[in-house]
């Protein structure tokens, strides 16, 4: 069944919606608390000095004194690149072959970090997911985070029943802007890409949508990229997800 939706007074229809996660459905806020916990765990695991932990924290994008965001950091990097970047920082400190330990520390927090307390849905995200479900649309989340971590996020938000498929870098190693993760999502949903809409906050999301042959590439300005960066790649550009209305 095609679900009908409306954007700026125009009517559209699609069988499936594919959403990026961070910056599209979820704010980046929880990342800073998570990075601080990752740094604490790595300090313990690799017996870092206090100065090294602070340097690590700054590198990860968190002000060691205040816990506030300190760009650029590694918050916007795909999971595997973030892990490799941290392992690379530790190497000159005499910690060689840190990557397996970094991966383990990150995975430990995927399981144990109190996401419920830190995750913040972006405006309109919960409402749109519920409305799409009610309208009979299929929904997938296509993220450059690990799907195992993303699944915990969905559960913490009570969204697991609203999402029919979840693709992360541990399921499909090719990352957006490659169309591969979107095509994986479409396969999992049993939907032709041409009947799917992709919604994302980065040029990579929209380029992947084009390459996959999605019906529409919708950009949202709730993430890292600005209007000028997204506009060339978006069929439609919205301030946030409240711009998509699903008639009952
Ligand atoms: Mg994003």
C-alpha cells in the first residue's frame, strides 16, 4: 500500500520511508555524554594519564573541563572511522594495536550506556514515525552507526515497533553516499527503491538516495549540514521533520 503524505501543500505517495538516524531522527546531544564515557573506559583499559584522557576527550569533540561540544571531534564520523581515529591517537603514546580494545570499549558502551537518559528525538520525529506506521508505510533506519547500537536507541525511545528494518555498518559495510545500505534496506522491506523516500541531514544521505534511485531525496536542516550544502542534492529541503504531514 502506498502511503500518502504532504509537504508544503503538495501531495506525494510512497511505499517506504528510509531515515538516517543522527541529525535526522535524533539530535547529536547524546553523543557528547557517550564520548565522555568512552574516554573514561579507554583511560582505564589503556592506563592513560589524566592529561592523555583530556587530550583524548578534546580529540573526540568534548571540552574536558565543561563536557560541552568542541568541534570538529569524531561525533560525525562513521563508526569504523571513529574507532580507527581513536586508535591512531593512542599510537604515539606507545599503545600499538589499540583498535581491538577501542572496538571492545565502544561495544561495551553500546550495551551499557544509559541511552534512555540522553537520547533526544528531533522535532516531529516521533509523530512522523507513528503517523507513517498508522498510514501503512514501511520504515527503515539507515545509519553509519552500528545497527547493534542503533537498535538500543530505538528500544530506548520506544520506536522499535515503528521501524521495520535497520541497516548499520555492521550489516552493510559500504557507507552512504554508496547506494548499497539503502538498497539493503529496500531489500529487507521488499520494496523497489523507486517507491521509497530517503530523508537525511547530510549530502551523503541525499547522494545515496539519488544513486539508489529513490523516489525522493528529502533533506532536513537539523543536522551538521547547512542549506547551501544540502540544496544541490535535495528534491525537497525542510527545516525539520514537522514539514512532512501524513493525512489520517
Ligand atoms: Mg545524519
